[in-house]
């Protein structure tokens, strides 16, 4: 079994292509997962799709053939040239895949280092695949351990301290633009998690907020829970509000642009719009007096954030490296106990078979059977005691799985590696 991650992120993929690769509905995501795990070389798969990344995390039998299948599926989905997509994708295998997964969960691979949303997004992606049968034991071990790693990074560094997210970064950019924030009104389109974060950060920084959503009831509930200087407007008023407010943040899950050039009218003031949705909510256009920022345009603030957090990120990477090593050691211990059990069972089975043969041939009396059975079992236990001890020690050594496989072949024992969920889930509190 191997681990494989095919990754498209803000680091290697332009936003226009990420839009085509992103998953806009559960139906689309499930269809992709089904096509992926239907491949005979892929055991399990999870799709992680956020505003900064689209990744497939997989457990596979053959990394080369699995990689080809996943990339072909992405080509069909995005209608993009396969040769180009292959050049763009970052591919991580085995230990590198686990290191990358742990880095993602710990938010040190994020556009905004230290942002706290990614763990929840990974949990949602994992739950989606698990509930639909596309993910089981093999990936569950890795992903649950990644949550344990994220917790260690959060507790042992100050990387996740404060409110750090794409939303907070966008608001920070708005603060740079508007020196005097008093009375500045901002539109927030949408009523999801990202919209809520935008609204909270805006209010915290003395902006007034107008919350616009197709679901007016949901928006009203959200506004009430946030409190502060926030008003709710129906979606039907979006056109008018766009042309009367200088600042806009949009983060809906719409699969197409909801703000188009024909909606814009000339204003006497400049407008600054932040589109932090993938796919983007704002159509690409040029219009005098309207400056549009996408997620990738926040680089200046992101670089400043990275500079401030560089020392903490270095510490976090060390934790991730140690946790990656610890994960494989832990994984090996899961294989050693079933192997030891199989060796004992084979030995005991031989003892029982030979005792029955001896009884049939008259070599021993039936009255002696129980005592002879106890003696033979104690011999097996004594013989395998040191073997078991050495095997457990070997479980902490790199490439011990190759040793375990050799022992299985030498002793002709079969080991079921699929351990019940209660045995492989890690405490990630």
C-alpha cells in the first residue's frame, strides 16, 4: 500500500485553472470520487477543495498508474490539456505525501500561514468520503493522525494565535486602502463561513456592514448572532447597493459569476471589491473606478504575514517532520501485533493437530492429552516470547514492514492489516 497526493494550489496553479478544477457541488465531488476509486490501482480517496487548493489524497496499490488515473479524471473535469496539467500538478508519494498532508492540516502550507479554517475543511472532506464509502481504514489512519499533528502545532507554537484567515487578510488590505475607517460601509455577499469571518473582521475594524444573501432568513440569523453595526439586505437589492457602497467582499458557493460588468454604474467614488470565492463570484472586466482583488492578489499581505510567522513556521515544520516519522512508527506497530498473533495461532494449531495425530496412532493416552497440550503450548509461548519482543522492537525501525512481510512468507502466515476503527483512530483533541 502506498500514499499518493495530487495537488493543485496557489503555489503552482493560476486561479483561472483552480476554478475549473474546483468542486462546486456534492454531486460533482461524489462523481469524481467514484471514478477515482473504481480504478483497480486505487484503494481509497478523499477530495479536498478550498479557495486555495484542490487535492486528491489517496491510498493506492501502484503510484504511477493511480497518478495517471487521477490526472486523467482532472483533465476530463476541467477540459484542460492533460500534458499541461501533468506539468503543473505537484505529486507527493508515501512519506512525502504524509508530510504534505500533515503540513496542510497544520496550516503551514496555506496561503495565509496559521489560518484555522483548513482543519475544518479537511475534516469535512474526510467525513464526506468516509460516509459514502470512498475512504476507510488506510486513509483514516493518516487523516486522523494529521489532526493530531495539527493539534500539536497549535499547542506548541503560536502559529494559529489570533484571527488569521483569507478573510482577515482581505480586511487587512481594505484597511490599508481606507486610512480613515470611520463610517465606511462594506457589502458582504453570502451567509456562509467565509462571509461570517469577513463580517466579523470588518466590524472589529470599525467598518459598517451590509449583509446580502439569497437566503434572507439565514442572513438575518447570522447578523443577529454577530451583532454590532450590521444590516441585512435582500439579494434583489444587490445591483443598487453595488453602486452606492465603496467596499465589497463576496464569498458565495455559486458555480458561476454573480456580479457582472453590466450591473456596474459609474460612481463619483472609487470602489474596491474583494472576491475570495473559488470559482470567482465577480466576472473578469475592466471598469474605471472599480478595483477587484482575488485570493491570489493578496500576496503583499500574505508575504508580510509569512515574514512575521517565519520563526514559528520553522518550529511547526520540525513538529510536522517528527510527527511524520512518528506516524510511520505507529503504523508499523499496528502490523506487528497481528503478525505475533498469527505466529502464536499457527504454533498452537500445529500443536493441536499433532496431539490429535498422536492420539489416533496410540502414541499417547487420552488421559494425558490435557497435560501434553499445556506443555506444548507453554513451549510455543516460551519459544515465541523473545521473537515477539524483537518484532515489537523492529516495529519502531524504518522499513520494518519489509521485515514483517518476509517473516509472513517464511512462516507462511496470513495477516489481516485492516484493524477495526477503534484501534486506529488517534486522539486529536
